[in-house]
């Protein structure tokens, strides 16, 4: 098999393991930034993020759920 067909482990952005997804540093930073932006937007509207929503956001950032799961109502 040619070397170009091998995928080096460091290049993998996600690895599924026991319900968690190992995120690349870039993906994790992007998720954190998206959650910060959403929280700021909610705050500017005069609302507060519920503790339950904060837990779900942390699970999203940590790779325990994907975007579709995160956006679903609990």
C-alpha cells in the first residue's frame, strides 16, 4: 500500500470510543467558540443559559455529542 494511502494517527480529527469522540484541538476550539458566541447572544437578549443547557454545551465541547444531538431539545 502506498504511503499516501496511510492515515497517520495525528491527522485523525476524531476517534470513536465508548460514546465519546476524540476531537482535534481545532474542532474543540471551534466548538468552544460557538458555545461562547451563543451564550453571549443569549445574554445580549436579556436571558440566561440554564444549568441544564450549560451541561449539554460542555458535553458537546467534550465530544460526547455531535451538533445534531446538541441542537435537539432534551
